[in-house]
C-alpha cells in the first residue's frame, strides 16, 4: 500500500512537471497562451482611438507697381505728364482644429496568414438607427502573440491599420456644407 501511494505520488509529480514545461511546442496546447489562427477565423478588435489635429496658416502678399512719365517742350512752359500707380495687398489667416474619439468593438476575419505568422485582418460593421447609417471598417496586420486569451486585440496594436468611420443620413447630411456654401467657399466670396 505504501509502495502504491509512493508510485502514484511520483507519477502525479512527474505529470505536473511535464504539463508545466510543455515540451510539445504545440501552440494550441491548453498550457500555451497563443492560439494558431487560419484563414476564416475571427478576431475581435477593440477600437479606442483619440485623434486631434491643429493647423494654422498666415500669409501676406504685397505688390507695388508704378509708372510716371512726362514730356514737354524744352522751354518747360508746358509740360505733358502722366502717372499710373498700382498697389495690391492681400493678407490671409486660417486656423483649423479637428478632434475625434472612436470607441467600439468589431469582429473581423483573418484573410491571410503571412510567412512571418502575422495575420491579415479585414472586417466591416454597418449600423442603422433612425434613418442614419454608420459604417465602420478595419484592415491591418497583427502579431498573433498580441491577441489576448479572450480573442481580442487593441486597435493600437494593429500594424498598417486602416480604420474608417463614416455616417450617412439626417445627421450626416446636416453636417455637410450646402451647395451654395461650397460654391461661395470655392470662389472665396465669404
């Protein structure tokens, strides 16, 4: 009995040691933190992007042009003369500030597994509410080691990321500049 308990204890300790070391190298092992991905698998991308941009521009242009001419007899009793002056000044200033925050989650598909093991991801989500359509699309590459155990990855870890967010509908249309405003803006009238 004592010998059986000792053998079982030794067997149990050996099993614990081997499972902790994971000599197999299998990425799908329950003891490994990384899963092997293939084309068609899905990954959840957690988008948390903050963007702020500011631009300022100031220009000044000044042009002066003048012609003065005179002619008359040598006696200087009568003089003929003329003068033409042209002066043009233009000063312009402009400031543009833009900021945006996008926080959402989107499930994307593995489109390709590259030679280096990186995954090429691509996906789109369309959301319609009260006549408004919002489209979110994500493309990029990720290192599978960066994917968490719950199959999520932060958008900040996506290489060559292309994250597009567009909206159409009543709200999106109201935010756009009208036709006459666009013409006046193009002409620089106002």
